[in-house]
């Protein structure tokens, strides 16, 4: 029976699993860089109603407090120099731009801080939760992608190292690449090392023993 059949018979469709960002809302540590005006107070209060742990400060700090999950920033041209140092860092928490007007300078600033979402002034409750969830989810997914890229780069580097060691054994012993890999694997098992470690030892020894011109 599909979802439409269940709905037709008055049976509720199975609930979709909550994303990490929705489950984590009440534990989020949110930093608010906003002037201490009516909008700043509204933003802080609405986030606290959601259940977030809010740290509001103005002017902006040199960087958000350690452990911050999301940062709201009231964008204005005069604060950009204080943000560039940390906003472009790969490990920076996701940012949400708070805008009270739109012009090319503000749009450029929004791009420079790599904003993941936007809320507009005057602050309202509607849209705030969506922006918070969206920014947190995008930030979480980006971290996962960066870690995956780092692992792939490490694997690629290891594969190149093994291939270089195979070429060295092929030249020195006159064996095929498959046989060279078998030799490295046997050495790795005997010495309780990885094939990559054996490959590094082979290439390092070759570099040391190769004649210099």
C-alpha cells in the first residue's frame, strides 16, 4: 500500500526521519553579531525561544567564541575588515547575513562572508527557523565533503607512492608491476606494516642511493 492509499483510508503516512540539523536545534550555540537595538533584541529573543544557546555581542569579535555552531551577522560595509580573517577559514561556522537594505556593496559583503542564508530587517519570527536550519545543514554537509576530499587526496597520494615504488622495483629487479606489488605486500605482511609504508621506504631508499648529477 502506497502513501496515497494510506491517506485515502485515513491512515497517516509514515513520518520522515528528522535531519541532524532539526534534531540538534535546541543544542545549537549561536553567536549574534548585531547592534544592541530593537532588531538585535528581537533576533536574540527569537533564537532563545527556539532553544538555542545565544551569545550576542557588538561590535563583532575577532572570531566567534570556540564551539560556535552558527553566526548571525548584521552586514554593513564598516565591519567587513573584522570579518574577513575568520569567515573565509574552512573551519569557520556557517554564517547567516542580517540585511536591512540591498545594494551591490552589501551583496558583495554577503558573498565575501560566504553567507549560507539570509534574514531581513525588521526581524520577524517567520523565516528565522528556516534560515537557521538551512545554514546549519549546509555547514554540516560542507564539513563532511571537506573530510571526504581530504581522505580521497590521501588515498590518491598513497596510490601514487605505491605506483612509484612499483616502477622502482620493476627497473631494479626486472619484474612486472603485479609482481612488484606482490613483493611489497609480502614485505608489509612480514614486517607488520602497510603497503604504503613499504612503498615509502622503497622510494626514500631510491632517492638516497640514486646518483646526483
